[in-house]
């Protein structure tokens, strides 16, 4: 999938490069047809010549070397301080003598920037378990509810109106006990959740 700022998709890049390399189109004409600059068209054609069709696919924009990146031993100290003391970036920065922005960047990279992502007991990142494919495991739950009369129960509409609704519903359903009191009964909701996709059915 192309990134949001891509001028053309990999498929269109391949067509553009083939027009120049294989069909002999001028770079300016092919660039105009695909609404890109001649520099971009020349770049895709050069990649097709040197690397083949794989050369026009998306690449990571990450630089090959990052000299200013926090060294790994220092990043380990930051994460260890976060797990051990549950402190924020500013407090950890005070302990380690580093800028708070550096601490925050390391914690984001290690997915420890939010305390809700860390188990409070062990200090380890929370890992959500999930089965490999749909329907391999389902969670089933059954909940029992008292039936609500038509028009709402007494908690919602008040005691007087709730009793009227209860009487009307019991009369409609012909559901009364041996003392002729309204009896609405109970209902059972069965809930099924698929462990892989988290799709729920009720």
C-alpha cells in the first residue's frame, strides 16, 4: 500500500518507467502524461534499469544511519527506570540527567509511554493474547435479566407509571402468578465473542 504523499502508485510508476525505458518515450512527455516532474520520472526509469520491477515499489523513508539516536544502553536505562519506578519523562530526566523529550521519544519507541500499557504488578508491557485464525476459540457468556415492561419500568418512568406499564404488559402477555399478580419473567442474553477478530454476537 502506498503512503499518503505518494505521487503515483507502484503500478503507475512501473508503467511510467516502462514507457521511458522500453518504449523510448522522452522523459518530459512521460512525466507530463503521469503528472509528475521530469526529475521523478527520471528517478523511476533509473531504478527500473538498475533494479528491475522491484525498484519501483515503496521503500522505507527511514535513514540508513541515525547518529543522534539514543544509544541502546541508555535506552535500556530509561525503560528500566520507567518499569521500576513508574515515573514520567520529566522525573526520569531528572534522575538520568537527560532531556525529557529524549526520555519521551525512547518510551514511545518502546511502547512504554503510557502507564496503562504496563502491568502494574510485574512492570512488563501488557500483551494481548489472540488466537491465530477466526473461530479457533470463542468466549461464551450467558446473562440473566428481568424483563422490562412495555413503556419502561418504574426506575425509568416512576413508581405509578411503572406499575401501570407492568399491568398492561402482563395483561397483553397473559402472564400472572397464582395470586393474579403481574409476572413478566426473565430473559437470557447469550453473548459470543470470537477470540481472533473480537467480533461479538448477542
